[in-house]
């Protein structure tokens, strides 16, 4: 069965610090990979996605993620976080049915 | 409106009552998904529709849960004889198509259900 693991449950950073959130998945076939973000009081929105091609994908607001097939990983990175990046981040995977399987989420708090 | 809309935004109900949650997808989106977000379980898939049919109902937690979609548009999720463990935020998403496609799912704001 598909599953997604996010090892960081709560991350606290100061502004301008670098960010890396881990995501590992388990799936036996071709996968599509996603990072979604949920800002306080707002609904889920897509940060970035990987379907095929260049394993380094760039998303909105300066985020990027790298798909490493051999490690079953899709870690999210940002070189310099801002206070406005405070949110909950969800890694997700889908297969041929397109239903999303989500990780448990990582709560990011950025302090000025 | 351009986005996915859901109603009601909040619903408080007594244990044992039935509830209906509504989702209006983005116009033209043929695929529609229901998820729920709860403290104990995180974000879980419930069911998805391609047009009016539901090829995957594998996430529905019990036979108290059902969903339908009419006219390839609006969908209703019904929970019968609600239990306290049904308390969660129910999210709807839609996309242009499904079935191995590369279309993004757009999420609605959710319905917060509280069963007392």
C-alpha cells in the first residue's frame, strides 16, 4: 500500500534560515509527488509537483524539491525562509488513480 | 467564483443524526475528490468521482458514509447516524481529469463537522 512519511512534525526557524523538510514514500509503481501548504486559516494549496522529467522541481514562493528515486524521497527546500512561510506543509503521493495519499504534515513556525 | 466551494463551512450535529455536506467543484472539472482532515488521522482520502461515477470508494470508513455526484458537477457527502469520531474537517477537491493524468487538485475551504 502507498504511504508517506514526514519525519519532521514541528520545525521552528528564524527568518533567513534555510529549510529542508523530509518526505519519504512507499509505492511500487510510477508515482506523482506533491507538496501542499496550508497557511493559517486558509485552505490547502499546491506548492509544487513532480510527474516526470527533471527531478529538481521549483514551485511557488522560492520553494523547490528534489525527487531521489533510489531513496524514495521528495524533500522540500527553501534557502531563506520568511515569517510568511509559517504554515503546515504536507507531502503527498498519487499513483494511477490520482487519489492523494498524504503525510502527517510538518508545522513550520518562522520567527522574525 | 473561480474556486471549489463547500457548504456549510461549519456544522454541529448531535450524535446519531444524519448530515449532508456539499461540494461545488470548479466549472469544467470532471474529477472530484473527498478527503477528511482530523487530529488523529491526518489527511485521508475518502472517495473520488470521474464524472458521475465513483471508481474508487476505498477510503469511506464505514457504510454510514456515502456520496453522490449529479450532472458531473455538485457532489454531496452524506454521513448517517453520526458518531463522535466523525468529527473532522471534510475537504473537497477537483481537477480537470483523473486516471493517471497530471492535473492538479484544487481544494475547497472544507466543512468543519463537530458531532456532540
